[in-house]
C-alpha cells in the first residue's frame, strides 16, 4: 500500500480565541494538497490542533487515502491519540474520541510527533487562516572558530 503523508497544525489567536487550521497533504504520486481554514468555533491551542488534525483526516478520506502518516508538532495531542494509558483531558475528551475514530477508519494510519520547526508550512497555513503572517524562520547560528 502506498502511504499518504500529511503535516497538520492549528493556531489559536489569542489563546483561547479564534482557531486557524492548516495542513499539507501529499498523495502517494507526489501530488500536494493544502488546507487553510478558519474554524467556526473558538478554542485553545490544543483544540485548534485537534480540529486541524480532524480536518486533515477528513480531507484525506475524501481523497481516497487508506494508508497514511500524519505529522503533528503538539506533543499533548500526539500523546492523547497514541497512548491509551494517557490521562484524559476531560474538556477535550469528545474531540479526542472523534479523532481516534477517524484514525481507526483508515486501513493503516499513524500519528507522529515532530518538532515545530519541521512543521512550518502547515503552521503558516493555520496562521494564514487567521490573517496572520507566517512565523519568521529561525536561522541556525554557525560556531565561530
């Protein structure tokens, strides 16, 4: 099975506040799709991440994906989705359940944590949905000898 890949991110402005959802989805043939939308609800950054993940999974399902790897830079979301022993967050429990059910609806699906600096394009799409500019790239400093 050829896997689809996705990078998903959500932003809340302020936190809590309006939520922007962003994703970059790549089909097995290399075709790229982007998602940048404003959520109807108001919520915190973790809810924005969950809603972005949900929108990403729904977009992939509508495009016929059956095997996928999704990257997310929110360690709380990844922990709650992938670790059955994680202590639940009561306020967000129904959303976590929805996302878990969506993951289970694919033949093969994995959620992988990545550091934020590797999720810049999805972050930029989430911020664009809120009318914000992308974050400035962090430059690595070279050591002087």
